[in-house]
C-alpha cells in the first residue's frame, strides 16, 4: 500500500513538472515572438523615420531653392533697370528660365509683367469710388462679354463707405443675407482670389478676367508695351478693339519707345488717351518658380515692385 502511494505521488509530481516545463516553453516562444515582432516594428519605424527626415530635408532644400529663385528674379530686374528705362516683350527677362539642374533636382522660373494689366484696385482712389476708372473697367468687361455691374460691385467691396451703388453694387446688407454671411472688405484687394467673395464673380468670370487684370497695391499707369488689346481699348476713348489689335501687332519686334511714339502710331486720330494713364516702363512683376529635390517639390509665387535699386517683395507664397 505504501509503495503504491509513493508511486502515485511520484507520478503526480512528474506530471506537474512536465506541465510547468510546457508552460515555460510556451512562454519562451511567446517572448521570442514578441521580441521578433518588436524588432521588426522598430526597424520599420526607424526606416520610416529616416524617410521622413530625408523628405523633410529635401523639402527644406526645395524651399531654399524656391526663395533663391525669387532673389534671382530680383537681381535680373535690378540689372534690367540699370540698363534701360523701357520695358517690352522682347527683353531677356521675359523668357522663361530653362530648367536648371541642381543636386538631385532642378529649378524653373518665369518673370511676368503686371504693369500692362488693368489694376482692379484702381476703381477706388483714396477710399472713394473713382467713376472714370469704373468706366474703364466697364469697357474692359464689355470687350470680355461680362456684365458691367461687376465694376460697381468691385468698387463697393473696396471703398470705405457703406453706400450701395446702383446697377449692380453690393454692401454689407447683401453679404450679410448670404447663407454664410460676411462683411465687405472696405480696403484694397491683396490678391486675385478675393474676387470669389464679391457679388457676381464666379469661377468662370474670374477665369475670363485673369489674363487681363492685376491686383497691385498702388494705382499706376498701364505699360502700353505689354497691355493686351482689350486693356488698351479700355483705357482710351474711341479706341475699338480692332484699333487696339493693330497697335499690339505693330509693337511686336518694334516696341513703343515713349508715349510720343505710341501716339504717333495710333490708327485713329479721334482716339483720346491721357498721358497719366500710360507708360513704357513697368514697376510691378509676377514671379513663378518651381524647385524640386528628389521627390519634394515647391512652387513659389511673388509680386515684386521695382522702383530704384533692388526690387521689393510685396507678396510671396512658398508651398
């Protein structure tokens, strides 16, 4: 009897020991599996972190190149001003900068005149609507087959008062009645995108206007060496669109040397244009650039103002 009990006790002990060993093996396997999984995860995270660091570095380099491109444009325009006071479509700075290779990437840039376009801010002067300039803008709108009422809506958006002008105007009352109400700006526009907030300026209208208008901080003259035919015809009285197209054709290869030269080439003696409205020089320029480093790309845009010496940056975007 005692022997049987001893055997039974030994059997139970051995079984418990085997069970413990089995659990230990399973635990070891789980630990190894967890360690392997953790090692793979850490490796993946390190690889991801490394790629993120490399991407961030590339983006930073691309941004620096983009900003350098704006400085390049400023240098080109400063050099141009030192050599000539006449700006026209045949100057070297009007050509797109060819793709310039840099380490692991490239840079492309373009300088465009903005003095030959109709400045939307000119419809308001000293905080008050300017009827002569509104009429000019309405002429431009008519050449583009757009409603004349857009001109007064624009003036109401910019002018300092809250008086709604007839035939298309809109002040706070109109904008407050919209599903998502807001107030008029009562200040000059900063960039073309603001048009989308003004009564009547839908996306199609803005796209139609874009090649002919600019948004400049100061009211200035139109450079007749760059103005599209529609803009030329809008700033002059009794100038038809066909007359303006003749002038644009004439200046190709033979730009206007001064205002007197422009007047001598007018196709119609009845055309009236003020010396205060025209020039053969430009002071505002738009710079567009694209810089890429590996898979990172940055697009730069800037409005430059050239008066004397190094052009100033009025507005810029680096994205």
